């Protein structure tokens, strides 16, 4: 059976792609963010996952407000980046892992998560940036199964539901008939708000408690409703639902987790950024 080696999380601001493209990683503005990655890349170099399941949110690129699935799973042989701006100008398509996609879809639907199945799916910065951040050199060495969670148009799924989705994904990975090594990734957050009266809102105290909870008390954030999460983390901070799904996946695959490394830095653009790696133990 496949082995779930751990979980990764990172923020996904489009401007990061621009910084990568222009080689700004060591500039004073960017360094505190990019410095979070080398210890995690080293761990990935030792563990060498073959496949990643990516929890991310589409920002109106593949899905728009007229058709917005709550949960959607990619089942394509490759995923093209079609993000419209700010980021890395050209990226080769990312290779899919079709066999795991269908195993995931079948398992999730059996477990009453009625996901939307996408045999074609364009991806945006939320899916492409984590891959470039964790594997910056050359072609992407992992295949990908994108799992899209709606954090864009209300009603959004609850924190509890996203954690449960993650658990079901973890079970599916562990029961996948393959000798491949799999990692789960959360793309998004932490606190940020891009629009309205509270644009620029950041909540460091909540973010730090949330990061801590992922190691010590993973269900902590499931006590909050989505509206409470928006209040505490901002309209886009609710992207932290991805981190709960990622952590839920690890909860089924292991007795516990070890924090390999984490980093928190304010701000990049409008966002409080975090990066983290958790190893299953
Ligand atoms: C920003 C953050 C995001 O999560 C996003 O999807 C787009 C922009 C930002 O802070 O600029
Ligand atoms: Fe976003």
C-alpha cells in the first residue's frame, strides 16, 4: 500500500511567483519568507515523495461564481497553469496521478463526500506556487492530485467538514494499492483580507495558536464556525481550511506527527505567511 509520509503547508501569494521569476529571494523584503524553506527542502530530499495531494482553493480561474463546487478533485493526466498575472510567466504543465485521483474519488464518494470530478482542470497560483517553493529546481519531481475546497463564495464548508474530508483523503491514500510515497500539501492562509473595510487585517495571535494546534491539538480550530474564522482571520484567511484538511489526512495515517520545521512571517503583500512540514510518526 502507499505510504503517507507527512504534510506540508504554505501560503500562496501571487507576488511570490514574481519574486521567484526575478530572483529576489535574498532581498530584505523576501528573505524572511524564503528562509523558511531550505530545512523543509532538505527533509523532502531525504523522504523523496513521489506524489502529492494538494488541498488548495481556486480563485475564480477554473471555477467561477456561476459554478462553484464545494469540493472538487482533479482526475487529469496533467494540469496547466492559467493564472492571469503577477506570477511566473510560463510554467510547464504539472503531471497528474490519475490512478490515485480515481481511487480518491471512489473512496470519498463511498464515504459520502460527493465531490465534483474534474477530468480537465486549469490551476492557478494556489496549486502551482507550493510546488515551485518546495521543489524550486528544474522539473517538478512529484505527480499531483489537486483537491479544491471552496473558500471563495459562500456558503463555505465548515472547519469540521474540511477536517473530516482530510481524514477520508488520508484513508484513501493509505489504502491506495501502490508502493509510492505520498505527501499532502495545504496551500493558503494564514490570516489575510484583501477587500472591504478590513483590507490588510492580520491576526498574529490567532495564527500562532493555529500553527501550534496543528501539532498538539489538531481539532482545535474545528470548534469555530466559518463566520467566526472569517472574523478571526479575514475573508481570505479562511484559506486555513486547507491546513485543517491536510492535518486531517495525517490523523488517519499515523499515531502522531513530528514538526520538521515551521516559519511565520508578516507580511508578504497583504498576508501573514506560514510554511510548515509535519512528518507522520
Ligand atoms: C494575496 C493572497 C492570496 O491568498 C491570494 O490568493 C492572492 C493575493 C495577497 O496577499 O496579495
Ligand atoms: Fe489565496
